C-alpha cells in the first residue's frame, strides 16, 4: 500500500485473430496492429499500478528475453521487439497477456518455477489466450475490492458506494472456461516445441501450481485472500489438466530427454529475488500489517484475512469487511472524513462525527447506515492525522447496529512504528544453495524464513515429492529473511 491512494481503472482485455487452432496453429499475423498497440499502451500503466509496478531486479531482463522468444512463436508478430514483457513486483502468483504485445508475470510466480522451460510455458500459455481471442468470450470477475462490493449498497440511494469499493485496489481479471484453458495449454505447448524448449515443462508447471495452491489453502485454513488475484483463481486447474498437458506434449514427437530445461542457469538467475511482500508497499505477517517506510502498523482481529495491494489493504472476516488506505489531510480530519463519505456516494459525514486521540494521534470517526438490497449495514470511516499533510483511514462495513463492531481493537491499535520496529522488518528473498554431503530436506528446510511448515514450503517451492531425496551438487531454493 502506498501513501496516496489512486483508485484504479480496470484494463479492458481484448483478443487477436490468429488462423488455425491447437498445436497446428497457423501463423497468419506478421505484426501487431496500431489499434492493438494503442489499447495495450493505455492499459499498461494501469496494470503496473495495480500490481506494484515493474520489478527492477536483475531477473527482469532475463524474463523479458524468454518472454519475447516464446511470444513470437504465436504468430502475433515475427518481431521480438513488438512484445513488452514485464516482471511485476507482486507477491501473488499471476501471469497474463493483453493486446499490443504486452505480457506479464509476477515475481512470486517466477519463484515457484524451477527452470527456464517452465517460465516459457507460463508465458506461452498466456499469449495463447490472446492468440485464441479468449478475452472476447470471457466472464469477468473482480478481485480484492469485491470483499466490500459484495455487501455495500447505496448510501442515501446512491450506487456509488458499491462501485467505488469494487474498483479500488483490484483488477478485473478473466475467468477462463476449461475448454479455453485446454486450448491455451495446447497453443503454449506448441510454442515451447517451436522455441526449442521441453514441451513437458507445461505439465510440470501446472503440477507445481496445484501443489502451491494446496499448500496455501492448508496454511490459511481455506481460500487465501492474499493470493487474489492469482493465476489459479482465474485459470481452473486440476490433476486431469496436468495429465492432459503431459499427453499433449507427446504429440510433438519430442522425447522428454531430447530438450534441455536450463535448470541450473535459471536457478542462478533467481538468487536474491524478492519473495512475498515488498517492504516498500508494507508487509503482512498473519493478522499484522506493518509499513516500515510510512512507519505505521495495525493488527486485524483474530481469524480475519488481510490482502495488500499498491493502493489499499483489505481486511475480511465473518463479522465484517474493511479497507485501509490514505491520502492528503487537507483542511483537517472532519473534512477528510466528510470527503471519504462523499466519495462513497453519500451526502458527507454524519453529524455524529467524534474526535479523540489514538496512541497519541489525532483521530476522528463517524458511522452511517447503508443498504445492500434488503440488507442494512453500518459504514464507518475512522481516520487518523499523521503530521501536517497526511491522513489514513479505515472504511468498515459491519451488520446494521454494530458500528465499529469487531474492528474496535484494530482501529484503537493503529499506531506509529518506532525506528527500531521499522528497522526490524526484513523482506524475504530467494537464496540458491548447492546441496552438500550431509544435507537433507529437513536440515535445509530449517533455514527457511518461516515459523511454520518449513518442510512443506521447501518441498513445494522446489517441486520435491514427498519421497524425493536430495543429491550432492543439486541446486535448491530457500526462502530466507533479511
């Protein structure tokens, strides 16, 4: 989350026309049209904003090269320079492509891969969706911001409240049908074969995504709100799809041992890659949110899930939903709270606005009644003044009559971080190590920068089955703190 909030506008995802289908797709296109380039160029900065911007580490150029190599296999253009491939600074597992030759993959998903062929398979699959014009037949689904939109209705008869909640801190993504996934798989596998990669890498990548999704669900006790929007939430997967991708790879006539996967070289490139949250955007640890740069922090109620984005933090649970964001203080807290209510479609803050101090900070809040269909809810805006220019606020949604409800400890616990607290917040990064004599899964997993399920995390990120053994000289990934 950044200091000043800019409510995002969802990009429109359109498709290309390419002759043929499946593995034998005909490469009829030779260049990307001017209109497609204009569409992509307009959406590109919005997507960067939604996903934390472009990652600037040394991995970015490597991803760009692999992406351009695989993208030209689609027939959308014969020139690699027509494709803009971006590594996104995002802690969610996602990848996608849009018109104009724009292809994206997040650093979190990159970290799950174990060789260059797997990277090419993901990017090729996304380009396949564009080549097959699947976006023209899509079902749109909103993501992070929808936790509020699902319960918010009108304030004083206006629908703007729900519209604002559903647009902030989220991106309209695509939910593809099973048949569309199969076709994109087939196209991506054909691209792999043409580019000289092992076509079986696609099935291996799908299996790795299945394993990561299962681990996320186990860690969080259900659907992981922080992983939305994720590759798996918009691309239905399953064991049957893995088997199908493996069977499809056999149709290329390429044996598993005939192609190099560039595994060691790929892992060497990953060394030092940022993993999970970026401290510059704030970090989530369980129910805690801490932002070392802004020097602020709060703790959500037990059992609630947090989702961080460049523009807001969403908090969701059975007793209510909330978003945390900020902006310019303006002429004072009462005017700031009034302005938030007006943006939500109301007539301004209620007359019951209260002012106080919370942990030494000037604070103010007000609660208004809203409706969602036939259901009444309470909307609370709870704001804090930071210095002379900045303010932060929670927007809370609770059942009618609850007011602040279960969020009382959270809003009362918002506070500045001390210099020592901020300095103690360290990011996690990927570290590539070489297995030595005496190393085991258990001994290496003990070095993972987590307090729980270290062995499971180590096996998943390295695609190690439960009975897999390490060999001396093998390169593996660790996720370490600091």
